[in-house]
């Protein structure tokens, strides 16, 4: 059974068109029976914050912000398993920061994925953040970067 841990940088491409959007759309919209999609509870905060900042900067309209937040909320109900931020995950994130020098949010994403990988041995870590991607590979996670030129082929290989 394939599993995909999707961080906010990748998931947000589903709600706003940017490089990598077609890959994320295909990954999610053409999900296969039995595939599992996971993210951290932190993603809820990061999506809200990204929308609020874009709204404040007048890069999004009120209507567009409601659409994005509504789609994220619906995705969380329909297919996205949101993993909790536990004390163990925060402690692991501190270790991740010490090893890789990541930002706090990125460390929480990586620590969350690492905490559940034993449950999902075929899990791919989906991110378009270069620093986070490098740390994920170093930690032994399979990477899917939706902005990489070979992302479509990589996604098909993960689903094979």
C-alpha cells in the first residue's frame, strides 16, 4: 500500500496554481484505492497563515481565501489523515533541528513523517522545499518533489 506524507509546500499547490501543481493534482485526484495521504496538524496552521498573509497583502480576495480554506477543510475530511503534534514529535523535531538546521515547521513535518514511517514502509515524503527534501533523503525517506522535472515518472514509479 502506497502512502504519501505531504508537507504544506506541496499540499498548497493543490489550492493555488504554482510550479508543481499538475503533479500534486494528479497525485491526489487520481489516488488509487488503498493509498494513504498524511500530513501534520501543523499544516492546518500553515495553510491558514499562508491564506491570511496573502489576504493581508491583497494577493487573494476574500472569496478566493474562502475557497482555499474550504477545499483544505474538505480534503481533511475526504482523504487527508492529519497526524497530531505530540510531545514525542516535538522532541524528535528538536533532534531534527540539531542534525539538519531546519526551520521549526520543517523539522516538525520531518519528525512527523519519521514517527509514522514504520506504519507505512512504502511512504513517500512529498515536499517542494529543497532544504527539507535534502534532510528527508538523509533520514532515509523516499522523496517526491512535485517541482522536479522527473516528478511525474517518480510518482508513477511509487505507485507501481
